[in-house]
C-alpha cells in the first residue's frame, strides 16, 4: 500500500519533468521510483557476471600458455556493462541490461583462445560485433533469424546450458579427469572417485542454496548464494588446514582493501586480423559464425521476452525501437572484444527489473551506474573461489535447460538434430561441434524424407560449412595439404 501511494504521488498531476518526457515514463504507466527500483533489481540479479566472467576467462589459457589477469577482467567486465547498459537505456529506452554473455565467453575461453593468442581471440569478437552491426544496418539480421528453425535455436540454448553446467562441475572439482585413463570411464566423481575436501563441500552447499533460492523465486538468488558461500569459504579457510591449491585460482581470504583503482590494462588489447595467421579460413569462418549465431539468438529471445513481460510489444508483436536496440547490442559485442571482456549481449535477468515495475530505459541507466560503481570493487571479486561461484553455472545451466520443453520431440526431423546439438556440446566440450552436428542432421533428415523445401538456403550453406569443418583432416590428406 505504501509503495502504491508513493508511485501515485510520483505520477500525480503537474508538468512532466525532462526525465519523464525523455523516457516516456508516465506514457508507459511507470514512475521514477519504479524505474530506480527496477534498475537495482536487475543489477543484483546479474551482478554475478562480475565474478563468473573473470573465472571463465582467467581460468583458460591461450595457445601460448598465457592467462588473462583476473583483476583486469573484473574491471573491463564492469566497464563495458556500465557503458553499454546505460547506452541501451538512453538510446533504446528499454529496461534491458547488457553484460558479458555466458556461453559466449565459454566459446572464447575454451574454443577460440586455445587456437591463438588472447588479443587474436578478442579480435574475432570485435569482428563478430562489426558483422552483426552490418547485418542490422542492412536488415539481414532478422532474415537470418527467420532462416534458423526454432527447434535448433532452442536446442542450442539447452546445449550451451549443459556445457556451462559441465564447466561448473569441473571448475569446482566435483567432476575430474581420471589421469591416464585408457579403456575406462574418462571422468570421475571428485579427485579420487568420491567427494573429499572442504572446497567441494562449499560447492555442494552452494548448489543446493542457489536452487532453493531460485525455487522460492528470491530476487538476486545467484548473487546471494555466491556471497553466502564466499563468506563460508573464508571462514573454513581460516579454521581448517587447507592447502591453497585445493581452492584453485582464487583462495578465499579477506582482502586488505575493499576498494581499489580499476586496472584498464586490457582495454584496446586486441588484434582484429591476427587470427587469420593462426587458423585456417574454414575454421575462422565457423568460429565467427558460431559467435554470431549465439549472439543472435540470445539477443532476439531476450529482447522479445523482456519487452513482452513489460507489455511494450505493439499489436503486431514488434519491439519498440528494435533497430536501435539491435544496433546497440551489436556495438556491445564490439566493445566487449575491444576491452577483452568477451562479447557483451542483452541479459534475460532484466526481467527482474520489469518485475519491480520498470518499463523504460531509466532503469537501465540506473543499472549502468551501479556497474560503474563496481569498477572499484575488484578486491571483493578476488575473494570469491570457484567453488562459491560455480553453483551459478549449474543454475544458469538449469535455466537454459528449460528451453527443452519447446522442442517438438514427436517429429524426428526436429528431435534428432536437437538431441545431437544438446548432446555433442558437453560430450565434445565444444559449442561449435554441437551446432554443426545439429545443422548437418537437420538438412540430411529433411532431405531423406523429401522435405527439402522446409530448409532455408542459409541453413544449407551453414550445414555445408560444418561438413567441411568436420571433414577437414581427410580433405587435407586427400588434397595433400598440411
């Protein structure tokens, strides 16, 4: 009741303020108070990216064995999220936040970087973003979206969810490789076939806490779990006799300083065309294609879903300012690569702000301002061990897995490609392989059943590229290359 009184007072009679007129707050049935609350809600539900993005990127190494600096990644993650989220609010006027994309950063860390240097890998992210901007400018982005069957879009999301969950289990030490395993199961539970050690206990408790909070629909569930498990890890590390190596890259110990000056050393550290000298043309095209594909579907689904939840779609189901929104999202991918933060994209967690009443871009400006404040909190992020953050990967994997209900499992020309997409990603530790398997199976089954006309020519082209990708070794042998 008190909230209703405040909201009515804010939207009462009198001339509209410049902020009200610019963001069309009253026109959309909102108030400044609701927008501010919405901005805070969105930030607290997605602030986990300040921890997870550094863990994923810093935990991987490039072709030359180099690691990115954890603190520097915290800085650029916050920087790009702050600038692009505020820009989305000011230019797109939607309650839509932007940050480094989970799934996209996994592609960069575990598939692209091992084939080249980090600057080369981030250069491909910039290239991907530029191509997205070009597709938006020419009107082709929507055409490409329509060419990919919905079943494959949903299967890609589910597969990425499984892949992210596997990364979480491995990073936490819940699942490990069996050293020198030949002719036996390649992975095992814990370090010796059973769970042992305090760090793994922290992870298990974190998974349970995260899922309970999600089930109870607690706003900021993931962030709350990360914070709680980090405090528990610090306490355990102080009391128990634990070797630092047991925690992995980050040892939970309270920092000497809570704030620090941001380190912008990674900004601008990219090579736009360096990858061309590192990998073959076919592999390069497929990598960029995979990034564009993931970015496309994440963005389109998020923009439509959040706008629909906010009641902003018009009679024909169109999103307001969609051209500007998609262009800003493309620029976010460029900015993410240029700052070595990985590709940035729109976040479905923006729906938390909508749930608090946000209907305009003012909420995004508030969220962006909060990310800007996080630039000075790198020491706090350095406290969080993988065992406290990895449960978020399990939770995100679960949330992405829910897309499986939209797949038509009764039609084998849809169900089989979807299954292969979902299964191949985690089992081969490759998002590209999963997408390729799904595309090839889709066109082959459609052709085998005489339903060729149901396959868009763009899908045929993509499947042909993937076929070459999978057969590159025998093709090179046949041609006497390499």
